[in-house]
C-alpha cells in the first residue's frame, strides 16, 4: 500500500517537472540591448523593430523612437555615415527634424490716450493695488490740499476749508478703493471704504455746516414709503483733484471716476444737497447726524444721504447701478481734495410790493433853494409883498 502511494507521488513530481520544462522552453529569449541605446537611456531597450521596417530607420530613427534627448540626436546627426553617400539616411526626409516657426511678437497695448484721455492705466484689468489695508491708508496724516492754502480750516479736528470768495468747500481725502461696486463715491474715514472710492478726514455735519455758510439750503432726502419720491435739493458740483506722478495737479468731475454698469460709460447724473437727517433721543440729550454712518456722497439712494442722486438707484447688493472706473482712478492711498461748488447762487430776499414803487425826485429849484415860510400877519401891519409885484 505504501509502495503504491510512493509510486504515485513520484509520478506526480515527474509530471510537474515536465510542465515547467515545457513552459521555459516555449518562452522567447530576450534580445541583447544595443550599446548606443543602453548608453543613451540607461535602461534596457524595447524589442527591435520588425524586419519590414521602412527605409531610414537607422540610428536617428531609433533615437526618436526611444525618446533620446535632443542633444544626443544632434550628435548622431553629425556622425559620418558608414554606408557612404548613397546611405538611406540622407534619402529619408522624414528623419530630419522640422524647424519650428518663431512666434510673432505680441502687439503692443495701446496707450491710454488712444481710447480714453482720462485713463491712467491702459486697460480695465490694470494691476491690482488692493494690497494695502484701510489701516495702512490712514496711518499717515493727510496734508493740506494746495486748493486750501491760505484758507482758514473750519475746525481743528476736520479737514474742511471754506472759500467764500469762490463759493466752494474743500475737503481733504484719500483714494480707498479702485475696483468694485459702489454705493457711495465718498464716505467718512473708517466707515464704508469697501464701497466708496474716496475717504474723507472729516465729520459730515461739518461739510453740511460749510454749505450752509455759503447760503445753500438743503432739500429733502429720498423717500420709499408709502411710495418712491426722488431726492430733491440744490445741485452741487463735485470735483476731485490730485497730483499725478509727473507732479501735475489734475482736477476732474467726480462723475468721471464712476462707471454705469449698464452703459459702461461714466456717470451722467448730478448730486443734490439733500441734507440727510438728524436723530434725537427721546429725552433730547443726544443728537446724531445720520450721514456720519458713511452716507456722505452717495450713488445709491439712502434717506440718510447728505448728497444723493436725483434718479432711482437701488442700494441692494445685487442691483447696484454703479462701479468704480478702475482705469481712471490713481493708486490706493493717493491724497485727493474734494471741491464742492453750488451750481446756482443763493436766492436773494424777495422785495416787498411797496419797494417796487418809484419815489418822487425833488426838482432843481427845490434841491437848491429851501422853501420860505411867511411870517404870521399882525393887525396894523401891512403884508409883505414880493419883489415881482412891486
């Protein structure tokens, strides 16, 4: 019994050994790598190309097929052909590298003056200057604008000057935004710089008082309830002045720094002196000018705006009508001066109806000779006779 199992086990081993020998005998033997290929790639090359390869499959073709570096290809091109002038290598144009055409130079960007004489940057995608924070912008003091030289500052803490001869108010400020949607053009410092082009170093009620000193009376802010009523008031021209890198002082209407998103052009609407509103506590001990929260010179309608537009302009974030005109606005932190000028002179006092009647003018005889009074007559005394009657 044991002998039979031993014979079966020996037969199984012989069978397995025969199968292994047949498998190894049937597998193809690997080809020897060429010395050039091994030196070029450092690894074993793939199997050699079939015998029916097209003409021109020499060292250069093998180099391209195996991904040989360009430096090695150039060296192989310069090697002399062992087959002589009739070698197939020179007759195979497909083996020569195709020279690359040089890329044309990019066209120069047009200068800003070619399209927009007010543009500072050549395109709307100008370099972003938003690396500064608002604290950095307000870190240094704001200098006195050249337009305010020789004028008396309205208060010591605020950068506001009144020019009574030219009937204008001058406000010191700084560029705080160059790109993005707008709700204001100007706001007090550290209030709404994220949606205003200019920040001013003043309280808004001081500017309100300066306009009153010029004889300009405010109108009425916008109303939404029970129905929309646009803002009303006297028109105020707003100019923004700054010094460019060449040292030239430039002044433009503030509307040119605001772009209408629908027309893609500068804003065309004027600003009106609406006067904002005053909030007073029930006990009357506290009083607050509501434009101080940031609503100084607005491009969106606010009932608390000091200067507002005469058109309907939503203050909803998804419906904002205006954005910063980026290519026209100087870099962040640029010192600017806002100049507010009433468009119309103050109204004169209405004369009374009696003042319109002409007053009688004395004649030449009355002007030179005072009237003569006759003395009272006495009894027994003859009356005085004039020389003409004698």
